[in-house]
C-alpha cells in the first residue's frame, strides 16, 4: 500500500438522508478544526463537498477507518445533538466502515448500527464463518457457544496468534480471528409470534424493517431483547403492514406506542378499516373505491373520531401518526414497482425490494380493488407482496394471499385467463416464474388450504417458511398445504420450516407459576427499596427476569435467514439442552459448479 492516499467518508444512513444534520455537522467540524492528533499522527481535515469529509494522512486503511469512526463521526454527532434537540433519535452512532480501493485511493462509507453507541469498526465484528462458528473458553480450548453466520460479537481485547477475545450476549471467550469480518449479511428473522406473521429484515446496509407484527406482544418482546429494551431511541427504516387483519397488525400497538421507537416510513395496502356498514369503504360495481394512498388522505380519514370509532386499526394508525415518530406514510402497490427507498441503486449493497401486489384497477376516475366476497377475503387477497432481491438470491413475503387473489395476480402478470386451459398451464407457470420465482418464500396465509397449485409452482421455492400459532381454530398449517409445498418445492429435498414446530415448549419457561411468583417478588422488592444503589440493584434483578421472558420468544421458534447474496443459511434453535450453549439446527444452501442454488443433505 502506498502512502499519501486520500480517504473519503460518504456520510449516509437514515439521519443523513433525512434532515442532513450529520452532514452539516461534519462540515462544521471541518471548518472549525483543521488538524487533529491521533496517537501521535497528525491528520489534516480537508473541506470537501457538503456531504463528504476528506482525510489526508500517512496511516494504513484500517487505522484511518478507526480514526474516522472514533473522531469524526462521534464529534459530528455531538455538534448536531447540541444544536438540535430533535437529533436525539439519531444519536446511536455506531458505524460500519466499508472500504473500496481504486488506484490506491481508499473510500470509506459509514452506515448506522443499533449497537448502543459502540464503535463498530473498532469493537464489533460479524461472524464470517459459514454456516456457523464457536466461542471457545480459551485459545484452542472447549466450545462455549455456537454463533450463526452473520451474528455480531464485541471484541474485548487485541488479537494474539490468530485468536481474539470476544463477548456475545454475556458469553465471553475466544474466537479464531479468521472467523470474523466487518461485512454485514442480509438477515431475516421470522419470529414465532403465534397465529399470524411478523418478521424483522436487516439489510446489508444496516437498514432495519418490520413486516407485520402478529396479534400479541411476541414481536415487541423479541425486539426489546434484540435492541437492548429500547433504552435509547432507535429508528427503523420502515414498517410494512401487509393488510389490516389483526393477526398481522395488532402486534404493532405496543411497538408504535413505545416512545423510543421511530420509523422512517409506514406502508400499507390502501385498505383502512373504519366504522360503518362498509368497513373497508365504499363499494361500487364489485370494487372497493376508497383506496387510501397518501398521508394526507389517511390523516383526513383518521381525523374523524366517529369513523375511527372503537376499531383498533384506525386508532393505532392515528396514534402513531400524531406521535411525531414516523416520516413518510403511504400505501404501496404493484404500480410502485419497488418499496420507496429500496429500488435498484438506492442501496450500496444492491439490495432491492420489489412490490408485486396489490394490483390496483386503474379503470375509472380513481384506483380501486376488486371485492372478493367478504371483508376478510378482500383484506387477505390484497396483501402487500414483497420480493427481496440481493445478489443472486430472492425472498418472497406473500401476506395472506388466497385463491382469487393468486389467480388475479397470475392473470395480471401472464395475460392468460384463470383458471387456464390445460394446454396453457405450462406457459402460465413459465411466465409467472419470471415475476414470482423465489429461493425462499414465506407461505401465504399460515399454511391455509386456500391456495392455488399454479401459484405455488410459479414461486418454485427451495425453502418455505410457515408462520402459524399453537392456539388457533384453523388447524394451520393444513395437511394438504404441507403436501403441496413439499410437492411443488424446488430440489430433491425442499426445506419446509414452521415457527409453530420450531418451538414445542410454551415460551421455554419450565415452571411458569414459580417464575411468575419470582417476578412478582422481585418487583415488590424493587418498589420497597430506598432510592439509590439498592433500588438500582433491585431493578437489575427485575430486568434480568424480564429479559428471560423476552429471550424465550426471541430464541425458540424463530426461523433465521442469513445470506451474502450468493449463499443462504436457514437456522432454528435446538430446544433440548446440549453441552454447547445455543446450539443451532443449520441448513446451508449454496451454488453448485453450474451456479445453481441447491441444498444438499449431509445424510
């Protein structure tokens, strides 16, 4: 590596793309402080364009990345925070430094991280070993904890002979340095939220999205476990409500009510429940014509307390929109092609999120959606359908599509009538696969029997994830649905995962009554403790018990997906105790010599 290179930091992320406070703060820093000292090495800060900070120096790339992270971005945040009290929601300043090299010039891009203000470039790494790696009790010693590809760990010391000391969720030990990297993967967690859907998507660019939230508090509990109980403000890039059925949206109530949770955007399917005979709005000639597309239209609808009435969905939306904690609010449809902010080229990683449904009928003075016989089928059938594309892999999130909706989508994208003539079936499947074929698919409607075999063949998944509950009257997943998913899945052994089957023990708490008594006693002791250190210690005991409750739903039942755009790892936690803490049941899907993705069983 030659000396005298130039490193450029493109300040990006949710805060920078919004009000631009971080970029402005970096500019102020450059104007105020032209030179800084770091470990005896002088670095000159060179004013550049509005959204860039350039650094000239004589250090190697890794050292400059540390300096950039430790000095520039935290100091810029301090300036911005001091100048604008609303900046509090963006003050979580961990960053990932990505480096690209061209003609001995090294460019560094900084992205947000939710890791409690730690320095990602210095302190944190991601597991690079595919499909998993271990934390050991000592160098070359006994395995203490298994980590999944893409998990993050905190470095607690310096590397020695190829080993580094690390910490992961209170487990400390040593890892092989070759098993760690700065690169973040695509991560999707299909949370066991009971009957319903709820998924967390974390992109390689560190954008965090929620797609549905189930009906109970399971997703909120998982998020509290994942994000440090939201003790500091955190901003999700977007929340997507596929359709207004309670087993997809009601879990958002607690999430939207948390004052430390912010959203860059909220997207829905345009059907908004309200009081009255027509709960989805006016119907004309077999179509719903009250499609709520913009924030202004939604605000006008929700401003009328009589139309909100006592219905949960409109009141929940009204609460979020009046909280000041959400930015863009809009419906999405196939006409948009991509989720706002996730079109090709929007993200450095190249990840894109296609919107395949609902398909609006644009004949007439206003957009409309066909009525499918009753409110439930109409809401389900017009679910937001998303398809994530990252590198060579794709993931379909299909909401609660039913047979009428799937036939409508097949007709729209192929031009053939539904159901097709026998001689047209192959052409329909071939045409539809150009749109819907995906490597991983979230099964529509929790494994309901209300599905089209043609649509399943069009999706042609290697992996299917079914999200269903323990206590529900529908017997999901249905036996014929399981059979069809296996029959029409891709490969000799298509993989089928079920959140319901992945957690066989209720919440993994062995003695719930005793645990409840323990929690009540801890809360009573906290309330009785005098202010000061005794109260703090008592609160820590309560927090530890609450974390155990949140962890039980976070760990067991969740189906995890990790991908680098070329390979896919699917994993679920093993419930039975083992010698290795946190054992994973792991499935690796990777390209063969011809570049075709395949799962190969070890048996």
